C-alpha cells in the first residue's frame, strides 16, 4: 500500500514532469530536419519563387543604418525581428525601417534563454514588445521569432495570446561567430537555402562576436545576387505566403 505522503509526492513529481514536458517539448522544433518535415510554416517555407530575408537582434544605432542603406541600394525589402528593449532605445530606427518598406517583427523583449518555465512573464514581455512595435512604427507586428530559436510552451502560448505567428528559419549564415567570413556566410546560407526558404542573418553584434555585423554586411550583396541567380525574388516574410492561400505558410488564424 502506498502511503498518503508517498502518493502526494508521486502526484507532485508527475505534475513537475508534465510541466517540464510542456515547457521544453516545443523546443525540439529548433532541429532543422524536424521543422522541414513536420512544421514547414515554422521552418519559414513560402512561395517557391521567393526567399524571405530576415534580420535579428536589432535595432542597433551602430550597425542597422548600414543595413538599411545597403538594402535600399539592392532594392530589397526585408523583415527585421527586433527586441522590444532595444527598439525603445532607438525608436527612430524602427520608424526608418517601416518608412523604407521593411517589415518589423518581434524577437522578444530581451535576448534571454528560457531555462525555466515562466508563462506569465513570457506573456507579459511578448505583449510589451508587440505593443512597442505597434506604437513606435504604427504597424501591428505579425511574426515572432524567439531568441536563439528556442520556442517553449510558454513562448508559443504567449505568441498565440498576442496574435503573433512563430517562425524560425530555413537557412542561416552563422554570421554571429568570431570565425565568420563573407564567403563563409554565403556558403553556409547557400547550403540550405532554396526556393521558398527564409534566411536568418543579424543586423547587430549585441549578442554575437564583436563586429560580426560587418561580415554580414559584406556578404549581403552576394547573398542577394545568389538568390536572384536562382530566379528567386528576395523580400519580406509578409510577401512570402503560398499563392492563393490567404494565410502565409498555412498557419491557423490569429488567436482571439
């Protein structure tokens, strides 16, 4: 016979395991193979004639203006996943992005790792970041990419509550590393990037190797040329949906 304290301990342990599974289970979508096979929307798969160009971790007064000028010269519009705390410190850059035709999406409030479940804090911070984007830019954000691409149960629930659609990436350039070079960024991206893909780059080195943004900036024209050489139009996530679907990537409608 199991004692009452023993039964209570078992219930508590089972509950803790259930919470842990709810929290960390969705983070398995970080694995590229899993996303590609089972979550094409989360993988950033869109219309086959396009590539979505996205940047994380800004806005950064030191580096972001260089990317805005480069994109203007290339005649490319992109999606910038901004951190709410950084946007509040540089609101003019958010407004410049929108004025130039770019899309501003949400990367969170701070760039932190979700080691422990914190659904209440996740919801509050994501709502704060999304509200900041709308207030500063005048546009309601559509997309959410969690820091480090770690989509926990709490972050997923917070995105639904805030009316944001989570999306990670199909390819990246590993441009945040100290060893990155322009040629290496292009080669890394090209290894996985193809029709309908979403490319992850960074317009700031705030959470990367110092001056890594300069490598990304140097690689950018070559990446755009590579995509155009494949006959792919480079643009924003908002223009990247499947033709006629009415909803990019087949995501369900916004949560009420």
